[in-house]
């Protein structure tokens, strides 16, 4: 854990606690002495950390300088000074300390540094931090102004609950009207909270809406594709049997690949990371193709980088006898039939097998037709990639040649 992360974390937690504690103190809810002392100390810690971090920055903006000035102001123990002079801390000193609350906004920097944080959590935590703090502060402000028609109450808990209720209903612009503003200052305050509510709740609602939409981004993406396919089929009046096949394809894509066939979104990553990623993503191929298990790490890494996924539906031809040899295929999942020109089944290949090596090695047309007998999850190596890999790794070519000879002899 780096020092700056620790500073940010302490500053956010501290600012949050100050944001809860100071407004209570301002409305006269007296906390035990130890907590009051702890609260004062927290203000100093938060202001100190942030002043230090701003001053340490190499490029300071005017905003940074204003922020440092405010933090230095918070560092001066005004409450203690006024306590020493008047026998009690003046309320205006708390207003100065309230400036510390703004450092809660550093929560994003804290979250940025936490690996393995899901996007949904990244969005949810700030909302869940700012919202209670805002409602609490507005409620305390309402109590400080006399609580409107609800009036003051010696039972602090009841008074606070009513204020929270008012704050929520005003912020959400629901405004039941059972508690309303009674004095001009309360009316102005209520107007301010309503205006704030439009913005704040707009922000929160849009966040919640996008949170819900993104909570299952993969499914959303899949549903989008499915919607588009359905519209396309309707417009082109596609026959029912074909529609069923298309739906079956999407269903297979969802169950086996969560809707993502290509990994184009990873292509912006540096080469090295991409190689490692391909290795990881395609590792089941290595596990399933027997001869790859004993191959060198370099060969596997290069091979994985060149392999591209493709799905075939039951009955679909991968290629016909006589077609030019343009790729080598590995079966990740599913099965295919190798058929002669007169449709005799030569062999059935399944998970972990490969086919299409003969045309590539002997530079001749395909000697058989290959047809998928189930949904087939294949990875193919284009001719260019095949040439690249076999030139760099002759043992790969030798192994393919051995297999080719064994198949020809069969
Ligand atoms: P290719 O000729 O490029 O295309 C058809 C493929 O079917 C061929 O390569 C082999 O990979 C495969 N194949 C041909 N004959 C057999 C066999 N007897 N057993 C298994 N696979 C075969």
C-alpha cells in the first residue's frame, strides 16, 4: 500500500466522519467529550494531509493554492482558541472546519488504486457515500433553521428523523407537504434544496439507471445483437426454419462465449499483454490438442496469438473437397465429419483434433469435404499465419506431416 493511497484513504474516511459529526455539533447535539476531541483531531489530520499533498505537487494550479489556503485555515485551532477565551467554542469555527468535507471527493482516487474493483462497485461506492452525507447535512441545516412546521423537539432522535424525512422528500421533489417551511428563511432554504435535488437526484438516477444497465453488460450486449437479428429477420421475411437456426446460433454463442465471439476490444492492449491474454483465453485448446501439450512455450504463445475463433452450426460445411487450402482448423468444442467426394464418411473428428493440414502442407486443393455435425467451436490458423509459424517452428510442421501421412495411410 503506497503512502499516497494511505493518505487519500485516511483523508476520505476522515472527511466523511467530519461531514457526519460537525453538523450534529452545530445543531447542538452534544457528543461525548472524547468524540468531540477525536472530531477536532480528524479535521486537523484531513486538512494537514491535503495541504501536504497539494504542496508536494509539482504543478500547482490556482485551484490547488485556494485549496491549500482553506486547509491551512482548518489547521488553525479556532475552536480551542475561542474555547480558551470565551469558555466555549464559537459555532463559526465549526463552519470553517466544514470546509474539510470536500475531501470526500478523493474517493475516486482511492477507488482508482484498488485493483479487481468491478465497474459497478466503482460507480456505486461514490453514490452511496455522497448521498447519505448530503441528506444528513441538509437535514441538520433544516434543524438549525427550526425544522419548519415540524418545530423543534426535545427528543433529538425524533427531530432528526423528521428532518431526514423532509430532506429526502424535498430532494426527490416529492414534497408531501406534511412538513413545510414556516419562515421566509426556511422557504429560501427549501427552494435551495429543491434546486439541488433536481441536479443531485438527476445525477443519482442516471447513475442508478446506468448501474442497472451495466450490471450485466454481457447479457445486454447479447440481447442487443438478438434484437437486431430479430428485426433483420422480420424485415427480410426469413422463413421459420432459418429463424430457428439463427436463434439456436445465438443461444449457443451465449452459453459458450457469453455472446462475445471476437476479442476485438482487447486489441488496443500492448503486444506482450495481448500474447499473455491469448495464451490464457485459448489455454483450453492447448489442453485439448494432444501434440500441443508437449510443445515449447514460444510455439504455443505464437500460435495462440494467430488463432482466430469461428463457430459453425450443425450441418454447415467448413469447406468442400477441391477448395483451395486457406487455413488449418482446431476443434475446440464439437464434432465434424470428413467426407469423400461421394459423401462417404472417412472419419469423425471431435474436441482436440485438427484438420485441413494436407492442403496447406502439400499446396494442393482440399482432398475431402468437412461438415459440422453439431455446433462447432473452431479456431483457425490462416495460410499466412500457418507459413509464419511453420517457418519459425519446424517441429510443428514435422508433427503435422506425420499426422498427414498417418491419415493418408488409413
Ligand atoms: P485437407 O486436404 O486440407 O482438407 C480435408 C481434410 O480432411 C484433410 O486436409 C485432413 O485434415 C482431413 N482428412 C482427410 N482424410 C482424413 C482421414 N482419413 N482421417 C482424418 N482426417 C482426414
